[in-house]
């Protein structure tokens, strides 16, 4: 069974440019998460979807970040415009059912470097 | 607010040695879940274990074992007879139950412990 797929794996952009990350969760997983992992830190939740509904986006910087999960399957996370401090690894995870009590399966992440 | 502390930033051991990774957590909930994840150099977080707050039994899975002590708010992870393939960053994480209010679905991670197993 295929795991969580993310693309691209690496992205280098200049500040003020836009960037987008894509995630395809494990088939049948109705909950999808986006995390940001800064160097030397643990992942921090940005947004959680249950099907196509964003049920927890309290930590998403809404002035520059946006996300969507149309049709409740794959998802896109966008940053516009990017800032130097956005350099990090962006992880996507999915789980079966609702709530973090279920095991979350993580993708390999997208490493973003903002110059 | 929930918090996870992994005081050991980096640990190096020689292959076949036993090693214990410490995890201390803070929560005001009486019902919560604790997790350990492994992040190898490839970057993908791998689930190792989930434990709920009502189950204090220690668990053993092959060379891995976990010691959960509510009295000290600790959930420590021991690798017996370490191998080079165990080299990775290990994260402890905490999740409060869905019924505890705002942010309750959040999985809070510690900063991780980087384990290097030297051949």
C-alpha cells in the first residue's frame, strides 16, 4: 500500500515569491494534517482537515498561508509571499478516522529554503 | 497547555549498548495519549507506539521497550542491544483527548533526541 506522497521534496525560492506544496494521503484516510518542522525542533501542527473541512487552523498564519483539500482527498498548502523565516520542512500526515488518538502516517516532507 | 520535554538533545552509543531516551510531559487532562516516533535521515516520521493514560503497563516490542510512569509524568524509551540502523531522531509526543476543548486535537511533539549508534 502506498504511503503519504508529497511533492516536491525540495524547493528553493527567493523571498516574496509564492510556493505551493502538494500532499496525497493514504487511500481511505479521511483526516489530513500539515505540520511545519523547523531545524532541530519537533513538528508543529499548521492545519487539520476532516474530509474537506478545515477543523483546526488556529496555528496557520493566515496572512500568508492558505490550504485547501478539495474533494477531501489530496491537499495543497500555499505560502504567498514567502519570508526567510518560512524555511523549514513541511510535513503532511494522514490518519483513519477523526482525532489525533489515531496513528498518523507521515510523508517524507518538503524541505523549503527561502533565500 | 500541554508540553513535552526531551532533555537529551543528542546521544551517542556504541553498537550493542543499551540506551534510554527520556520523555517528560505536562498536561492538565486526565485522559491523554503518548506517542513515540522515529525520524531517520530520510525525513519520514515512523510511528513506534501509542499509549493511553489509563494503561501504565510497560510494553516490549523486540529490542524496544517503553516505561510509562504517571507519578513522574514520564514515558521513557529503551533500545536494547542498539544497532546502527537505530540511528535517527526520536520524538515523544502528547495528545489530549478530543473532549478537552480548543486545540484538543493537537499532537504536541518534543524537540527530539538525536541518537547516533557507532559501529
